[in-house]
């Protein structure tokens, strides 16, 4: 048994780690594992979607081989434990990039599919799952399923965003997109109210591919929300980027460096820096997409108690009022940290039964694990539910079952595709098994 | 001309991590291993990562009668090798070995006898070639017998000593022999063991192995701090040592 925690580190629990060394012996490994089991990738999910306390975890990083790459079509076949970073490092020199990338490149391909992750360009390329050409699912009942949007589409829809509960995602074929090089031309725009954010978002999302806003949650509760809107596009520049060294936070701090004072100081400095430098800048793709990856294990900044991330989406029709209400509740609680992010999602048909994005605005922010923080989440849940929005499973560690059921109307349909030998802490919390 | 690499025990996690580093610089790679499907998966991975050519051959290390023909085939296919890595081995169940002569000898045969047999065959060819480097993976377990893994450790001690002699012999022929002593490495072989800060990932160890094959000399502990740890462990007087739990 080994202690495993998710990215939020709020709990450290013992698991039986089952190596998954290669894809040729998968069927035996999957059938031979004591149940319930769960696939564990690189542990970048924040909540309990990747935990299976006291039971088996398949160590998916053992499945980290490429299978085939066609540099003329951009189709890449790989095992599910390959990191997004490894995909990019292979493909970029050939002029290809991930059509959709989350804020870390240290997630696995399997994890990106299971959580149907999104990036800053939902209006252009949708979610990660929309760009999966095909995937292979190996189940504890002996089924070995190849599926795609048009091949056994019901299995594909259940598995994309299916939280790893429909079987072990063993491999996938990804459809990459052409880019001129590793550089992003980005621009920042300061805003002083939520109304300004929505104006910027409406105008920039028509012109720029990548859009994301950072907001200062430490501002007062009167509705003044300052922030910086970042937009970016791939630069027509083929100059190779230089390799970067990782830095690592080597120890668990006994206390959290993230507190009221540090958040205020950080936010003021951040705002001041970006509101001055508002002209276009050419950045390395890693600086633009993965600013925190460079500091490996930055989650330790929150100290031994760990942290939660709360991410929700509220629908377009009510996005302005609902977002305002969420920010007020957070400001009142004085619990927010410096990583608060606003993005908008476009109106696209979701590819998975449980895919998170829907047309509207998504808010994500981190909270140090302190007494009372979960009560705040229930308060936020009420606002989200009232607005007809949903919470994001990849980040969640505390939502009650009813909230989840309200968030995902296709939950009933999904249950039929669950693998009976697979469960997670999240599935026990949200499905009861 | 691309580097020619021969890997024996090519489905081991450390060996594959080394092969990937060579693939990235366009090497020609010859993989020898026991499981065909796993070898093919590794070969495909290395091709995608840039290897200019990948060939595979099946060999169970205990099949001594096939050692010579396997090495001959490999040599003929690539007309010799610039770098060779011998990486096969098993971590035996020490508790079972403690009461089974058969299992102890079996493990020794894989971890020591088969390695030595292959080294003899490879050394003869490298000596004639008068060029190249050969790295063999040994273990800190071979530095001192400990209750928790002496069946494994005794075999690795044999490998370490054999490699040391081979280095001495081939020195004059322009061939370098590297003894690789990886510390705790997080691989499928060690999956059952709880991991502390002393554990390393295969890519970290692979970097040291490639550097050793390129231009290293002698005994290489990886990561390097294991040299110090094992120096201390070797210094503990036997009377004290037998009372420790290591």
C-alpha cells in the first residue's frame, strides 16, 4: 500500500498501486486487479476523481509509449499515460500542437479524456474530447472496446468526461492542429468591472483564439471587480524555443503561504504589472499556457492542509448576475486566493454525456483548506444551481450528490456504461457506489 | 553516421528510458527481450521518437543455448555496435528464496549467470572491434549482503565483480565497460515498495547511463549520492550491521 493524494492534497490515503507496464498485457492486468480499481495518471486532478481510498489504483504512467505519428496529417496514436508535455515536445518541432490544452501540460492523455478538459479556446476547438479521433477502453468484464464519435458512439460519449468510470482508457488517437511555431502573441487589457470583462470577452473572442481573465478576489464586496484580460494567438514565428529547467518546491510547508496578506500583495503587484504592460508581447507557449508548471509541486505552497479548487460554469443568459453573485459571496468570505480565473465557453454540442462546458462563463479559484471553506462552497453551489449551471468534476472534492445530479441531466444515461469493477472516491460520493 | 545501440532486456523501464534518449538523436537501435508484444510496442515508440532504425529479437535470458546466435544475429544486422546496455533482471521474492534453493538458484541464473554469459560473448566482439562502450546494470544490493535482498544482491555482486575485471581487460582495446549502480528507481519491478524521497524516476537514471556510455568511466552510481550512501553502509562493522534492519 502506498500513500497517494490528489493535486489539492487535502487528504493522503493508502492505495494498492498496480503497475501497468505495457499494453500487450492489459487484459490480464485489468481482470486480475482486486476490485474496485481506478486508473491514476499523473495526479493533476484537484479533488477526489483520481482517488480510490483503500483500494487499487492502476499506475497509468507505465503506459507512456507513442504508437504512431503521421507528421503529414497530425494524427498521433499514443498510450493513455503519455503526458501532454510529451505530446507537445514530440509534435511541435513538426509544426503541430494540441488543439485544446488545459493550464498544465503535466496531465496525461487519459486524464484529459476522462475529464474532457478544456482550454482558453473553447469557441475555436471545443474540449479535449472533441479532438480525440478514437480511443480504446479495456474493461474489467473482459470487453475491449475501440470507439470514436461515429464508431460505438455511445461508448465514446460515456467515456469522454466519464471520470475513468467506464473502463480503463488504454490508448487514443489525437487529431493535432497546425501551428507556425512555439510562440504566442499575447496582449493584456485591464478591466475595472464585470461589465467591462463581458465587453472585452465579446469583442476579443471574435478576433483572438485564446482568451482568459484573471480577477482579483480580494477587492471589496461592492461589486467592483478588477482584473486583467489576456488574449493570445499563435505567432507566425518558427524560431525554436529554448528548453526550460524545472524548479521544484522540495518540502511541505508547515503552514500555508497563501493567506490574506500574501494574496493582497500578490494581486496588487500582478495587477500593477499587467495594467502597465498592455502592449502585445511574444511569449514562449509554456509561459502563456503553463505558467505554473515551471514550479513543479507548486501545490505545496498551500501547506500541509492542502487546498481546494472550485470551478463552476453559469449559462449565458444569467452569466453576468450569477458571476457577480459568486464573486460577492467569495469576497464576503475573505477565503479566495490569488488564482481566480474567468473564461467564457461557446455554444457547442458537448461530446461527452458528462462534459463540463456549456455556453456561458466559468469561474475557477483556489481556496486554502481552512475551516468554513466547504460551507462557502455550498453557498456557491446554491448560486450555481439557481442559475442552472454546473460544477466541474475534475476539480471537485466536496459537492453533494444532489448538486451533481442537477448539474448533469444525462447522469442516468451514463450509469449504464459504468464498469462494475471500477469506482473512485468521487463515484462513491456522487453515485453511492 | 547514427549511433548503433544494442539493448538486452529492452522492456525494462530503465532500458527503455535509455533507448528513448538515443532515439531522440536518430540512433539505430537493436532491442533484445523476452516478450514479443512488449518489444514491438517499445520499437514503435522509439521510431516515433526519432530512431532511424529499430530491430527486435526475442531471447529468454535463461535460454543459454541461444545466447551466441542472438548476439551473432545482432552483430550481423548492424555491423557492430557503438553502445551496448545489458539491463535484464528480476527482483526475486526474498522470503520465498529464503526457504527454496531452487528459487534462489533460478534468480541467480537470470541476474548473474545469464548476464555474465552475454558479457563474455559481447566482450569478444567489442575486443575485435576495438571500439565502443558497454554498460551493465548492477545494484547497490551487490555492495553488501542484507537480509532483505541478498539473493538479488549476491547475483549483482557477481555482476559488479565480473564487470570490473572486464573493464580491466578491455581497457587496452579501446573499449569502456561501465558498471551502473542505480539507487531506488520507480519502475514496475519495484511497484510494490513504498516510495520515499530517495526514489528516482527512470528518465533521471537514463540520463546518467547515456552520459556514462558517451564518455564515462568505471562504476557509476545514479543518482550520484548513492555512492556516498553505499560507502557509509559498507563501513558499518559487521557486528553492528547484523543488528540493523536494512
